[in-house]
C-alpha cells in the first residue's frame, strides 16, 4: 500500500505527499510566499484548517486573503474566540457560551462572574486591548478531537455550566472538536480556524456595543451579555466600514423621520406607525404611482377582509407555519364565573391576516373561471399583521402592521414563464425609476416543504427560464425558498452600498391545491391554476424607510411632501408671495409659504434641514420685476427666473417618472 497521497491542485497539477502531511506543507512546497499567505484550505470541497492532515487522495484549494468572503468568515470567527479568551483572561470566572461570525463582524455571549455587574460599554476598551495582546502573541490555534465525556468533565471542572449543559445533550459517544489558543485556553468548536491568532490584524477590529441575551434564546433561561464587534482583514477595510456606519447613522430613517415630521412610533402601538401628514403624503404618492403601474400591467385591484376564520389558515398551511406570529382572537369569548357558570369547550379562532394569499384564492374561486379568462391578475394594497418579537422591531423596517403592494397572478402552466418575464420587466421599470441597481437571487426548495419534487423541479426551472429569456444573471440560494414555492428575490443596492431585499415573485402550485382553486380547461375538465405571488415594494413602510435612507431624506421632488416653499425677505413682498403661491398650486405643486419675521438665512437653513427641494425667495425687487430667486436643495448658487419659468421648471421636476 502506498504511503503517499495524490493532491490535485486547481491548476490541474498533482503532487504526491507523504501520509501525515497537511495543506500547509503543500503551500510551503509551492513557495514561501504562498505558505505565508495561506489561511485555510478547501479539501474535497470542505473548508478545513491548514494544519489538518490529509486522509487520502484529495483535491486541494488554498484559501488566502484574496478569497475575501471565505477569509472574512474565518477571521471573524477567530475574532469571536479571541474576544472570549480576552474576557476570561481579564475576569476569571466569566462563563462563555457561543460566538459566531456575522455579516459584518462577530459576537460572543458571556456571563459575568458572580458578584460582578454585567459587562457594559465601559469594559470594551480593556477587552479590545487584551484582544490585541492575544493577537500579537501569535498563539497557534490547534484542533483536537475529544470525547463527549471529556468535554463534560472539562466544562464542569471549570465551572462552565452552560457549556457542560450543551455538551451533555450531544449524542453519546460522539467525538467532538476543540480548538486551543496556545496552551492556556480552549473552546468547543467545529472550526475551521486560521493557523494562529497572528493571522488577524490587531488594528482591523472594533468592539461596538453590548446587549442582553438569553441562554439558548429563551427568556426563561439565564440572562447573558452579548458583546458585538466588527472585524475585517485590514485596517483600511475597518476604516471604510466605520465610515459607512457614520453615514448610515446620518441617514437613519428614524432620525430623519422625526426631523422631517414624517411619522412617529410609541409604546401604545408597538410595531405600528403613526403617519403624520407629510409622511402620509409620501405614502399616497407611492400608492398612486404603484396603482398606475399595476393598472397599466393589467392588474385588477381588490380588497379583502382583515380577519378570517382559523380553518382557512389551517387549510392553506399557514396556521402550522405562522401560528405563533399571528394575532388570533376567539370567535366566541367564553363567559367568566362572575357571569355565571363557565361554558366549557373550545372557542372558534379567528386571525388577523399575516398575508393576503388565501383571501385572493377565495376571490378567484367565486364563479366559474375558464382558461380563456387566464391570466387573472389580482392586486391589493393589503394591510397585514404579524406578531413580530418586540426586540426585532426596528422603525419602519420591521413592524407588526404593514401594507403590501401585493398581487397574485392565476395562470395556466403554459403562461408561467411569460408572466414571470412580464413581472421581471415591470420590477425593473420601478426600481430604475427610483435610481436603484439590484441583483436577483433564486431561492430554492427548503428541507421542510409542501408539494411534490416534480412540481418543485418544474417551478424552479420556470423561474430560471424567465430570467434567461430576459437576459439576466442570478445567484441561487439552496434551501431558502418559501415552504410552498421557490422565489425570485430582488436585492437593491442603496447609495452607500447596503443591500435590501424587497421585491419577490413565487411560483406556487401548493396553495391552489390546498384551497381547491380550479378553472375549466379547453378540454372541458377542471384544472389547477399556477399561482404567482408577487410584490415590488414589499411593504410600503419598509420601502419608505429604505427611500429615506437611500436619499438621506432628500427625496426626489415628485415624492417630497412639500415640493416648494415661498419665503419672503420683507413683509412688503407677502402680497406677491400669495400670487406666487397661487401659480404653484395651479400647476399642481405642493407648496407652503413662510412670511415669518425672520432673517432669510434662517429660513433657508430651516427649509434645507426639512429637505424641501425648491425655495423661492422673494424681496421687493422680485415683486416689482415679477421674478423669483430660486434655490435648489443641494446647490450653492441661486438663479433668478421669471415666475412662469420657475413654476415650469419645478412642475417638470416634480412630475412622477412614469408621467414625465
């Protein structure tokens, strides 16, 4: 038997390596530069530590910082471990739990020692300094395989009750991996990790905040402290990220919403929005825009009930999947002892709708539908309610009451690709009207799902065919489809590079089956329609929040609640101001006047902060000459125009893009 393994490299070359050698040895044999740059290895497709020996012939790809996505994942995982080690070094007796990498960093959940207050923001500088010390020590990170009982004994001996509890629930006899940092600290982890702490940049991370967390996410369990950090490969990347965060803070829709008097939220209605007149004007303009788009694309608008019997939700499958996130009420409330004997028995349950789909099927089922009637496109500005956890609520981005630009297309099998193509084109028009670029992702079947594999195969391929026919590229997301259908997702990129998932179209054969939707085919028999679920904004609340942040409050003139303000320099110009106001209103421009006895610079500053696109400044010269001094938001210089020229300019700029 040969004592060598054949290691195949991406360039097609094959190296024979002795048993017991590692990817690190291959990197060193290729050259010292690669040996220094290598961070991890992909062996037969599996991401592994550089120092883990080969187990047989293998295909090898070495991971360096050029493989940014994988390198960042590894680095952030290591930063989390270094964070836990630093906290325990500073405060012996601290218990550690788990700490994963996140989209832009890492966190670790820890419990402070007895008789010490939970960790706070004041502790972060000391933890950061200790982390840098550990990184600069260049401690090797080594993998070891332990038995379950070894781990339980270790954690119990160290007073790590959380880790011991977790280990005790793992399958008996299972071998588990731990990673040592040098010889004085270890953690239970699947890995992989970088070769040593020194592969991290001590100046490329920052601890950001602390928050409360519960052990295993259950509020009945012990409360822990979650320490969040952001981690990168280089100091330059960290600096760019912190700059993005600063810009995002300036654009925070909650802050701008207050400053611009658009909306507010308060405890009396957690997760629901109080829209002020200016904010609701944005909503109305978006709604009118979307109605024009949907009318032009052949949709017919409907309105369905807010409350439906639970049996409908059971039949659709939503009750089993979403029950805990639904607001439910008993159809008949049992009486109390004060009213007499309590009536036993189960009340019938009703629920506020968390989505519009089943109600649209019920509309489709009214009367007899022929294949000649298809496709039928039913749209609704549908208000929905979902009982989101209190801690998950976030301004307009995550709410409990929301309104969707929702629609469902009922069509034949042969019409699916064409209808999806038409929707793709419609979504493209809308997003381009707002200046967004986007990526499309195809979310494929999840492990737990309804429907046959044959139907899923067909639905997924139809979405691919529509994308191909429209000449588009896409990314596939295995396992991320809805429980009843695969879906296309539109991920918008905003002005500072963040992405937001908004629009979607889902190709569903499950709900028509479960809710018994049929049409009469050309053969005179009953057939199931395919149901396409689709939205472009997603929800009005969230889309408005995205727009506020994307434009930093400086909304396009057609969306601005107030498009123009007429401001006078002296009170003698007020009468002319009324003439200007009348012309603006006649042109359909949303305008306000400011005749206060304040300096004009104060007025300019105030209306600029309110993000008003156009300010028409009037003094006696303007009044005498029939002109205005026009200031455009974001521009330094003003221009003097005749009143008619100014009104025409503002009217053109304030027209919705689909009407321009």
